[in-house]
C-alpha cells in the first residue's frame, strides 16, 4: 500500500531557530490578505515561497529559492529523517488541551485509482495548476499536506513521544496553536514507520490541490523519462501523517452564508421548509451550534431578527434516498450536508444542485459569530449552521470510493508553513544515506 521514506529537509539556518515564528506562515489556501501584507514585510518569511507577491512569472520564486540556498538562509539537513510534528490546541467550551501527534515524511504520489491515497473532496483546476507551476519551477514541496492513517495499536506514538523530548522548534502560530517539531534519525526507528505504513491506505485530510499538483508533476516527468524506474525524486510528495485512532483529530464545521437572492422572503422560505423539517424558534443565535450537536439532520438558521433550529422530520429519515433528487449513492444522500444542500438550498432557496458549487450566492465561513454579524448587518440574507462531521463518516465515505459534499470538513488545526521544506530536485534527493531506505 503506502510507500513512505524519510527525507533530508531544507530548513531555516539554526540561527533563525529561536525566532522561527517570524518565518512561518499559514497555508496558501487559508491565508488572509491582511496576513499576507504583514508577512511580506519580512523578506525571508516562508510566505515568499508559498504565496509570493511577484508570481507569475514563476521564475521569480525559483530565483528567490536558489538565492536563499546560496546565502545560507535555508540549509539542507545532512541525513534522512522522519520529522515529528505535534500541535497543542484548545477549543471554545472544552476544558482540555488537545495534542495532535503526527510525523512528516515523503510518500509516493499515487494515482487516485490505485486507492492508496483516498480523497474526500474534488479540486478546482485553477488552484491545481498554480501549485503545479510552483512545483515545476522550484521542485520544492513548500508545506506538507495532511494524511490520515489508522493504527489502533498506536505503535508509533512512543517513538514520536521520545523524539519530542528534544524539539527543534517550539512556537505559537497564527491560530494560537503551539507547534513543536522534532527529528528522528535512528535507522531502526525510521524502519518502524516505513513498515507500519506499508499496508495502510491514507485518507487525504487537507491539501487536495497540492497533492493533485504532485500527481500531475509525477505523470509529466514520467512521460519525459524513457528510463523511469519509480524511484526518482519526482515520484514523491511531502505529507504530515496523523492517526485516526487518536482522540485529538478535530473536524470543525463550515457554515453557509446566503446572499444576493432576488425576491428572497423569509416567510416564504420558512414555508418551503415545513414539508421536510420541524421548526423551532431559538432565543440566542450563539447557542445554535450547541443545540444541534449530536442530532442528525439538524441545522441552525439565522434570519434577520429570527433564529431557528430545524430538523428533518422523523417520518422522512427512512425516505432520504427518494427525497434527495440527485444521482448519489445512498451513503452520500444520508449525509447532513447533502440534506442541507438538497432540501434547504435547492428546494427551499431555489439554487439548483448543479449550480451550487459555483454559485455567487453561497459563501462559507467557520465562524458562527460572522454568520450572526453578517445577517444582522444585511450583508447576508440568512446563514445555515451545521454540525461537525465525524472522522468515522469521513473514513466510511473515502473507503467507499466516493467524495463528500463541498466544504464538508475543516481539519483543525492547520499545519503551518516554514518549519521544513521537501525537495524533489534530482541533485538534492538521492544521497547515499537516502538509498538505505529506498
């Protein structure tokens, strides 16, 4: 199944280690314009490699990367390693500090059809092409994607815990999360990681566009290489792996904001919901998330001056396969978000399913407070609040070969960019020590 191998990462010179948070940045698909403007002020922040201002042309970022290597801003670790990455975080309303434990390694960029790396969402071609151009010009994975493996025995965690006794970096990131990075050089320990992953499938939690770019790059280079062996650097992709059996895998919900609908009338909207949902008023919109927690097919609705909890009528729960008008397998039809998009957004709001992915009337946010504020200010006509999806549901859908509805998952916290970079450059990959693990 999954072939992984250690890597010799490019990292900031040790003189930057104590101020490493000055050089980290959010991932390219979650960073805000305000964060970009602030981080651009540091000429050596990782933002200049992940979301550079002067691209296109992509040659600019390639020249910058080579300059950073030449000037010693980035240095190449001398021997292959597994990099251990822990993230300590808390969540509102929960009196606990979570620790998501994982490790960073290279994985072969498998075709989706091989069913080794499993996706749970589709990609936007334009975003894939941007990441592909970056890869073509830099031959660098700027940040790891996030993959999930399943190991009920937790046999790697003691090795990771031991390494974390002497972290390379410890910092607090833009999310308020404490990030720690450590390293494992011991060949016997590294072999344990390789052997465990050999019979695992990996669910891609985060980074579908970057993984798709690596896959496209691999295919492109294979076509150009008549002597392709499967061991060339271009075959590999940088990934952060976490265990689905840990209790610190958190998936936060993403809510829907609706705006710009012509002739929208809240009363008519509620009347259109009545055939499908029981409707109950709620006094405080900030309690909606708590109210729907643990209740299948329950949603919050924020309207101007009115807040509702809606839940699919009990007598309809066995008829979802017929109620949802789309050509989906039954497993997908019974998901909360499928019901929301089919019965609320299509039937009650009139936005056809085939138009929803590109609709300018549907916006997404993880913030309940933003939903309340935008409806109250008139920026949005209503907001739809949904509950988080479980890791078991994600696994079930991925193993079935299907994908989840758009914006179903937000794995929290996000990996930061800047701790390490993974080269797929021919001259920087296959050192003698690397070949011990190939």
